[in-house]
C-alpha cells in the first residue's frame, strides 16, 4: 500500500474512532440530561404549588374540587397552547397535579381520575410523608419505556407539620421529541465531523505526500549521471535547485544537497581513475616490454624497432594526458564568456591550417565550402572541436581522398570517405575512452576527442549529431542561435 493511502487511512481511523466515542458519550448522556432538567423543573413546580395548596388543605376545601386551588387548576389539561421552544413546537400541557392527605389518600387530581385512591404505598408519597425527598419514574406499560412517567412530590405544610403531599408528574413522551431532535442533530454533526475529518485528512496527506515526492524526485536526480559523470553532457540532468520545504523536510533537502555535492565530486574522481587506469595499462605494458627487451643484446634493427615503440607509446600517453586535462577543464566550466564572438569560417581555417601537413603526408585534400556565420562563441573552443573532428576524419580516411568541411548558418559538418561506424555503435560516439578500429585494424585513439567535442557543444548550448554516408561518416555541430 502506498504511503499516501496509509497516512489517509490512519488519519481517518483515528478521527473516526474519536468521533465514535464522542458521539457515543453524547448519545448516552442526552436522555439522562433531559430527565435531570425535567426533574429539576418538576421539583420547583411541586414546591411552588404545595405552598399555594396549603391554605385550602388546612381549610378542608381541596376535597370535591371546591377550593380556590382546585378551581384555578380546573381545565388545566384542556387549555389550548401554541408555543415554540427553540425549534420544537408544543401544543399540549402534559403536567399532572395530584394532592394527597397525610394518610396518602388522593384529595385532588387535575385529570379527575384517581380522587379517593390510596397512594400511600407509592415511593414518592411515602418518602415525602416521612420528610424525605420523594421522586419516582413508573412505566404505565411495563414493556414500553416510552410510557414512563416522572413523579416528584413536595410536602404541604400546615402549622409546621406535613398535612399532605402535592405531586407533579410529567410523561417522558412529552420530552421525547426534544431528545429525538437532539440525537438527530448530534448524528448529523457527527457525520459532518467525519466528512470534514476525511477532507482534512486528504489535504494533510496530499501536502505531506507531495513534499515527500519532491524529495524522492530530487533524490532520484541526485542518483542520475551528472554533467561530470555522463558520457553525453547533453543527455545528463542539470542539477536542480534544492526544493523549498518547511521545517524538518527542508533541513532534509538541504542535507541531501550537501550529500549530492560530496558524492558527485567523489564519483567523478573515481570514474576518471578507473577509466584512466584502464587506458594506461596497454601503453605502459608496451613500454615495459620494449624496455626489458632493450636491456638484452639485440640486432640493430630490433633495437631500433623497440626504441620506436617506446617513443610511440610515450607519445600516446602524452596525448592521453593532454586530452584528459582538456576534458577536465571543460567539465569544470559551467558558462561561456558571452562577450566573445567568433566566426565559424575563421575557426575552420585555423583547424585546417594546424592539420594541413598531416593531411598532405597522406595525400588527403581538405575542402572548405558553405556560408559563414558568427555568434557568441569562444574561438579557441570551437577551433578545438573542429580540430578533433578533422583529426578523427584523417585517422579513418584512406589515402588520396577528400575531407569536406561544410558551413551553414550556426552549423558546421565534417565529412570523410572512410568506412563509417557500425549503426549499433553510433549512439556510443562521444563516450569517454570509447574508440572504434581504424582502417588498419589498430585502436590508436584515446577515445576522448569526441567527448571533448560533445562537452564544447554542451557549453555552447548546441549539439553533435553523427550520420553514416556509405562510404564515410558525417559529424555535424549545431550551435544555438543568438537570443
């Protein structure tokens, strides 16, 4: 499972459990809380009415509903009412008032149902007659909790003694609508809370995962070949800036950038050492072998041959070292001097002049044609790139052939009439130390010439492309146009 889904489910689970327990507490506490409030109201009502009923009970006027108290409560339950209690509509008066004497016999019933009945055994009446707090809840239908009725009794005092009991009762169904409404509101609020929690969880997860992905992408770019490590600088990834992130994630990104810089330098050196060691093995071995043979007694012609071999391999080592130094300096450069300008025609002529003697020795003609162009390029670097292309063309061209240098706007192409390069190997041209056999079967090159050309074109914002001509090979340098 992906990190984002794990975080989301964990967040949702925690909030869901929290919402469940909170809702459960609210749901469990609603009904008891409403009943507590109702009982509190009944207590105050009972004690207030008990005070009013005391005079009629002392005068014996409660029996028969002839007293002032009874007449004032007559028709109480049938009185019409239209009241809005917050968002709940009330249309009936549900409180029942009863008065009993000191023996628990009912003297007055606001509903007129139980007058003359003996209530002395009811808990609320018995406790009140003993001077204690009397209250009870009784179901009218034993199996139906909704039929329960709350009773609260208050003593009626006459001359300081308990002469009777006034009981105020209220059915639970009268407040059940309030309870149901409250439960529905809490359920709706809980559902909304869960949905909002899910939305917040999605937002937090998206924020965290997006930052982690940015760190992952940055780490992947750190692992990719850099300009110093890639064989083709135009294919290497440019080092991206450190992603801006808050808090510890930002500190982690900074630490990764420091690590990238350290590893890049170390990998660059290690790669060069490995490649250089590989390339030095052949000439060093040849020089050592020739040197050991020269220590022995040899015919003059053999001694001359082995001495020439030492010189040739020494020159090969010198050429390898010079080109490595050139490539190293180029790879350390990141920008050109934009104030400089040069002409492709001038650079081509300089390169041809430097290699003309080598071409004449093999009777190879160097032809220059096309339209000149200039731009914000460095003359020495462009001349070096053209010289390397011409040197490669001379190495692969048979004698008595033509090497053509064609100029076009922001472009120069060097074409030879040699054997070309096998198609599967074209993509590798430009890799450090990669060489192909010369027409004579030797591998005398260093494999750095085209690497230098590729790096020079990268610095100029251009590219190098290679094409087989059959016969021959054409290498084209395309320079970026002026902006």
